[in-house]
């Protein structure tokens, strides 16, 4: 399948988390997939959205709610299955035909882990762009920065709530656009 290189699919996931180790029988699962498309020529960011995903083996902890602002009630009311979310990525965002980017390797690894555990096919192709590493290389930094730190270096205000996938995806797209245009 030929790659479509007009836009980059920007992805940021939030997952169930705890202040310490997960409670017995629970494991970290994706609860939000933040996505948007970055037009490589114009820099326009479009189709920004957050898909809430119902975890199967865990629940939203107080720590996770505080960090992400995602509640169990939100997940119960609006969440879809991980399988449905992967289908949205494939069908609506052409995730198997587009290069995709995330800030660091966490999102890449979390998708691989969850696909392996559920037996579902990986929704992306092999064209993953690690914006965190690319930014550090482009700026000739000694160490990689977090997303908020990278935005601060660029003097770009962090938009929305940090640790909400829908907002972080858009902020990552701004960093990626800077990389492409500088």
C-alpha cells in the first residue's frame, strides 16, 4: 500500500495509571487516543479529537483522574472499545497509509503492547516519527525534553490541559510543524 505523505497523523495516548504499582489484576490500558492531522505543506492542524476508550482490565484511579481529568463516568458514558478505536484510526485517519508521530516511544509501545494482549492487528504502519528525539536532535540538545519543555523552548504556549490526549496531540503537532519548517 502506497504511503500518503500529505499529512502526518499525530497521536497521543493516555492510559490507566496509579501512584505506585498497579493493583493486583490490573494493567495499564489506553483510555484516550488524542489525534489530529498536520498538513506538511501548510502547517494546518485539523481533525483534532479525543477518542475515549473503555479499559477491560483496569479502572480509572484517583491518581489517573487527577493527572488526566478523565473520569470513570466519562469512560462509561462515552468510551468505545479498543477495537472500535483502532478501526476509527484505520478508516477515518488512514493510519495504515500515513506516517504517524508521537512524543517519545510511549504511545508506540503502548499500542504494540495492547494489540499483543488483545490479539488485535496493529492499527499503524511502520512509519513512526518520534517527535521527542527529533526535536532534541534539531535543537542540538544534550537531553530530550518533555512536551511542555519543548513548547517552552519554542515559546509556544501549551494549549488545553496537559495529559489530555486531545490537547497534547495538538501541542505535539505544533512542535512537529516547527521541526518541518525550521
